[in-house]
C-alpha cells in the first residue's frame, strides 16, 4: 500500500521555497511577508495552515517555545538551536563533531529514548549590543 502522496500546490511550494531560503527560523508572519512578494493575494491564514500541514508531515520543523511565537525551520536535519530570551530569535548551533544521539543516551541510562529536546538560551548579539553597550 502506498502512503498518500503529499500534494505540493503552488502556494505550498512557494511557502516551502521561501522558508528554505530563510536561515532565521521565521515566524508564520515573516514567512507570510516573504511569500506575499510572490503571491500577493495569499492570506496569513493560508500561510499558517500550510505551515502547520508541512510540519505535521515532517517536511519542515515547528519550533514551539512557551511565551514566544511559533517559528519554523526548513532544515529537518538534526541540529540544535540557541534562543534569545529577549527577542525570541533562534539560531542554529554549529556543533562540529559533537553528537548527542539517543542510542548513546539509551545505552547509558537504560531508557527507551523516544525523543529529545535540547535547547540553549541566552542573549543574542543584537540584544547584547542594545542593552549591554557602554554608550
Ligand atoms: Zn535578541
Ligand atoms: Zn534550525
């Protein structure tokens, strides 16, 4: 039996393309603004719905943080994030050569590991400059 094919409509394709070109882990509204330059009559609701659909299919990743707007990531490869506690911005963490894999954790703890949630947080360079400068 074949898995049901995921239909990539034009809207969905443009949303995916725009999100893929953004490394900033944008909010739905930011994706909407980018998509609107190519599909002027698209609605925020449509963008929102499609982002939800794409993430439920595992095509993109949804980054939910309590107290902050949901952000989206087209990079579904395993990687870690660092989040700014002030502006909510999320960046990728370059972990060169360091892997924290569930097999190792399972071996070390005896747990059956079902998932992981590793998050780094702090103050981003922009916010540091705004708040911490000597000017
Ligand atoms: Zn910040
Ligand atoms: Zn990311």
